[in-house]
């Protein structure tokens, strides 16, 4: 097993201007003075190292470069510069081996609608070099997991959008790949189907598979991912765990104390312990980088003042707030 399941070094992809999508950044480096508008840069010198068994969520606005990055990692697109290795294989020179080592779910999976689901999976299993018995076993297990066991004889044209999405995920998982590249895997699913997919992703982590997850669902990313990478205008602008990103971009955690009565001057007695950030008639908030030390001190002081404390709790901080702080509400990096 290689040290890194995904390793990219200054991975870059440029397209002709005619292929530019909304939100993509034009590249002006081709001519001295930066005046050549004929190319734009979709992915700009991305360097990543993802160990085996990690779930990495790749977040960013539409046109940020997420899908282009995934296509290069899958050996579908050749980079304009830089390099990438997946499962120890070079994505350009060993593209066939890379495609055998990964499972790919695109945002809009193309399905052969005239085929029956069981035939479709058997066809792709054969393409991946699986024998018929293994295909049957894997198909039975995965279709049961995703609630499609009774629909394998149906033609895909008869499937709902959510069923097609789940079948495409089964196809990606059929050969038990070391790496899953998942682009918006729950976007077409109802709550039950989305939970099935999230549970499957967590199972993959427990089985030491690696997952690169592209999603606009920030709560889902925070629930599933070990680390978060935020990509904007082709560049990775933040990369860390959700908690560390919150600490870096939102500051120390915000604590809230609620009393069973009015404050009655209690805050004046806490000035040497904390700085009050907000308050109401029966509550107040403060920040601390060391809640394990500060919170007991605050409670002890309030108790000495005969205050009746109903609760002391950290105010939840959302990944959405981090995302908007980094990218900005107008799409510009802060």
C-alpha cells in the first residue's frame, strides 16, 4: 500500500477560452504582461496528499475546479502541468491501472437505460476483470444495502432519479476499489437514500478505503470527512479538519451561560475571568480558547455569588460559517 492514496504536485489544468465555464478563471500567463485571454485555468497548482483510509471533502463554488480535479485523478483528463499519483500509479502514464484502482461516481452518471440493472452491473463487473461469481455476490450485497435487490430485473429507464444514483454508486463500488471519487453522491436522493449512502461511506472508512467527496452539502461534509479542502478559482485556499478550520477562521469557541434569574450585576464579578461578548436579561456569552480551564472557574464564581445556573454550553459553530468566511458571500476569497 503506498504512503499516499492521492498525491498531487502543482496539478494544473487549462482549457481554451471557448470551453470556459461560468466562474472559471482565465489564465493570463501565456503571454508577457499577462494579456493573453485565450486560455483559462480551471485547476491551478493544486498539491494534495491524502493517506489511505481518509475521507477528504472537496468543497467550493460552482466552477471552482472540483470536477476537473476529480477527472484528472481518475485518468480521464490529462493535466496541463504538474502531476498526480493515485494508489501509487501515475494518472497519465498508468491511467488504465488508475481506473482499475478507483470507483468513480460523477455528478451526472451516464447509464445505459435500455439495459436491466443486473445486466448493467454484470457488464461493468466484467470490464473491471471480475469473474461472474464475484459479480453476483457483490451485486447481491450492494443492492441489498441500497434497497435495490428487488429491482435488478427492471430496465434502467424505469428507475427513478434516486434509484439511478444508487445504482451508479453500486457500479462504482462493485470491484471493491481502494479509492472512491464521489461527486455529489447524495444530490438526487431522498433523506432515507442519502442516509444509506452516508452510512456506506462511513463503512468504507472503517474498511480502510479512501474517499474523495465533492459536495455542496456542508453539514454532510462535516459529518463524514476527516479533513476539509476548500477550492476556489482553481486553488486550494484552506485544508484542515473542520474543528481546526473553525478555530482558525472563527476564533475561540463561544460559550453561553443561562441563569434561572436576571443577571443582577453578576457580570461585574466576572471581569477578571472572561470578556463578555453578548448578553441578555438572563444569559451572557464569552469566548475562551481554554474552556476546560475557564468554564469551571466561571461556574465556581457564579456559585459563590449564589447564582442559579441553568446551563453552560458551547454555541455550535457551523462549517458553513467557515466556508463563507473563506470564500465570501459574493464568491470572492476573503
